[in-house]
C-alpha cells in the first residue's frame, strides 16, 4: 500500500509460504519480536525459515520484552490481557499487532475487555501442545477478530467459525498510506468496530 503508482501487492505471499510443507513462517511485530525470531531461527537446523519484516517504521510495543523472546518461539502468545475474562480476542501479525493494541485501548475505554494475541508464526504455534494453544486461544471464546494485511486464506483456523477476518480480498491500491489503510479497514477504529460486531453476533448465535 503506497503512493508510487498502480500496484499489485503480493497479498498471496504469506498464505503461499504457509502452504509450503516444512517452511517456518515468522512475521515479527516489533524489534523485540525480531530478537525472539532470531532466537527461534538459531534453534532450527532441519528446515527453511521465512523471516517476513515490514518496511515501515514500527513502534516497540509495551509487553513484548521479555515476553516476545519466548512467545515468538512458541508461534503465538498473549500480548495484552484485561484484568477480567475477555469478551473477545484480537489476533494479529507483524505491523498489524500495533493496530490491534490500539483497538484494544479503544475498547478498554468503552468497558469492553479484550485479549490481544500476537501470532508471528503459524507453523511454530501449530507445533505447541494442545494445552498451550488452548490457553492462548480458548475454544470457548469464539468472538475473535484476526487482522493481517494479506489474503485471508487460512485464517479461519484461528478466527474460528464465528470470528471475523480483516484482510485483503483484492490487491491493494495507490495513495497516501493512511488513506489506503483506512479504505481497507486497517485502522484501530475499524478493528474495534469489528470486535464489537463480532461480540454481538456471537451472543445472538448463542441464544
């Protein structure tokens, strides 16, 4: 998404890499997760690893140090947890984790407790035991919103049947970065709105 003319961004790149047998995908959210990614990579000697980094400036997120050092090696971890049981989970990778945290802050101000999960690696998360995976993504908590600036293929396994996936259903567009992200729904406000709608939908479906 940029201002340099007509663009067909490779929105299929991440799903394509995740479909390659034996390939480990790692998409860090900030500098601390990059450190965690290198720790994970150094322990892998029997298969290739794709380290996917964002080109734009990214903030160092509160809570990723030292949590990310272990969390990235496990593929996903709880980055932000409310003091009470969450009503929903926002799952994100890479630069979208910062958007998820900002959406969490909006929802917290509205009295809606939400968990934020950073999921830098589908492959590493899939290798964890069931108890760890269920601790990060409790099966009973079906109100989930997954956020990634890529094709949505495959995210249903983490968002679940009742969740919402904010991703790309087309190629990107050219224009000021903020305008383009807003157009495709990659803003804290849009994500917070999707979380509220998902919570309400899950409640109505449970009745």
